[in-house]
C-alpha cells in the first residue's frame, strides 16, 4: 500500500483547516477594527461636547452674568454705605 494518497489527503484537510482559521481570524480582525473606529468617533464627539460644555459653564458662572441676573431678576442691589457694618475682632 502506498502512503502517498493518505499523506496528500491529510495535508489537504490540514490546509483547508488552516485556510478556514485564517479567514475567520481576518473576519474577527475586521469586526474589532470597525468597533474601534466607532468608539474613536464617539470619543471625538464626546470631546467636542465636553469642550462646548466647558465654554457654556464658564459663561454661566461669569461674575457679570450673575450680577446682571441678581439686579434684573432678583431685584438685588449693592448696600448703601450706612447699611454696611464692619465687625472688628
């Protein structure tokens, strides 16, 4: 009996298994890459939103805005000189 056909068959099956494993790993790599790209886009979007919120926060806490709201909406004003008391220790 000649072992040549058996060796050829085993090698052909082994080659098929290796090729299927290679195609599977390439497909998984593409999936992971697509996922990374999506996460990077989300990161970029969130960084932009963070920068916008930082600017909005600095605008909202500005002293001139707070003073304007205190005067116009709350009717607050600076105290007169006679209303100020200095407390000494």
